[in-house]
């Protein structure tokens, strides 16, 4: 079943002290400085995904699992909600995040059917998650106006990388 797109996104504290996506309440957060996803995986470490039961069932089906098997394998048992489930983390990140190749790109392993909140998340230079990934992987920072700060060579390489990713939204 294809779920209707939500135009809203909320971040709320999770039971583990991290943050949880909630697609029901607050207006979607827009980014002022959109970029292609740089595949750092930071957002998939910092957030846990919350699924309503229908979306959990949809993803279970895509994985060839029953709803019960999906919950047993992927649900965070600390989540008290009954009308939704929280995807647990493994080794500090979403269990569907996959490392790819020698360059260490981190990509969504269920990209073609990933949760709505992940599909609606847009990368941007004003997002602290993307900034953290830039600093960790590229040694580049971003000032308050969205300007890249770092060695010219690194910034040039990053811009080339961004150009190569412009039409690729695999995470
Ligand atoms: S489902 Fe995919 S995009 Fe969403 S948090 Fe997990 S790895 Fe990241
Ligand atoms: S670049 Fe941004 S959206 Fe892409 S994985 Fe990193 S934090 Fe997430």
C-alpha cells in the first residue's frame, strides 16, 4: 500500500535520549542551503525512525517479513507507543544503514522503500547533521551564511563530489 505523503515532520526526544522523527505534528523543516546527500550517515545515527503500524507493515512486506518478524528484529522494545513503533539502533545507527565501498559512503539499505520521514528529509548546509558529516569526512565547516570554510583544495574536491551526486538520492 502506498501511503499518502505527509507535509509535516517533528523531532521529539526519544526514550534513549536521542531524537525521534515524528511525521504527524510540526511543519516540515525546510533547508535554506540544499545540497545532494553526501552519504555521511550522520542523520541515520542521530535519529531513530518512528513508523506507524501501516508503514511498518509496508516495510516488513518489502523485506519479505511478517509484521511480527519485523517488530522482533527491528523494533526498539523501550518504545511505549502501541499505534507506532520505533526502529531500534544497532551499533549506534539505524540497522538499515550500510557502508559502501572503500570510500566509506554510508547509504540507506532500503532506499527504494524507506520510511516517509526519511524520504522527506532534505540535506542542507544549514543542518547540523550534514555539517557534522562535512567536518568528519571532509574537514570542512560551514559559516552562518552557508559558506564553506576550509582548504581551497578540499572545497574544490567537495564541490566536484556534490556535482557528481546532484541527481543521486540514494540515502
Ligand atoms: S531507513 Fe535508511 S534513510 Fe532512514 S534512518 Fe535508516 S538508513 Fe537512514
Ligand atoms: S549529508 Fe546530511 S542527509 Fe546526507 S547522510 Fe549526511 S547528514 Fe544525512
